[in-house]
C-alpha cells in the first residue's frame, strides 16, 4: 500500500497569487497538504535569522515559512516563477529560491518552472503530477477541480 504524500505549502509570496488553487490541486492528486501558519513574529524571526542581509523582506518571510515546514512533510512546494501570462517577469531572485532552500533543507523541494509565456499552466501541472507518479487522467481531473 502506497503512503499518502504530504506536500508543504508555505503561506507566503506565490501562495497569494492563487490561494486555494495549489491545495486543491495536490489534494485531488491524492496528497495531503500542510500549510505553514499565517505570518507571525516567530516566522519572521526565523526567516530574518537565516536569510542574508541583502534579501528583501518578502523573501525573508518565505524563509521562515519554509523552515516551519522542514521535517513535517514529504515535499515542500516552491515553484520557480519566471513569467506570468502577460509576459511580465518575476524578480530574478525567485528563480533561485528552490536551489537556495535545498542547501539547508533535508526535505525535498518540488519546484516546477512556471513560465506562462512559454507553456500553458495545464501542461506544467500535468508534468508536475507525472513527476509525483500520477497519471495524466488523474492530473487532468485535479487541474479542472483546481480551476473551478
């Protein structure tokens, strides 16, 4: 019997672009989802302590959320945001976040490239689901439910 995966989603930055979307997607793939708590003093202090001084405050907060999830989940979800559907590019520091986090975390990171000028979201999500061992049909159902 396969163990149900638990995916950690930090409640910071990218989460607020599509609240509930990622949770719905992963749950419909058959995974549990654990969110970090809302940003609080402890989250901020943890992030500020580990991030370098030149990092912007938003990313320092993300560090705190990531540290909260460490060791509590099978994977932490941190997408590599490149461009949105209008072709606007996200901050280049976002591209490297999964690599930075993997330097100090033991928990593996799920980090699909999201460049909506090159590839549509549905195709990205099918590849993501397949990387988690799910079939194309299950992925399509999860995508449709997430977009509702």
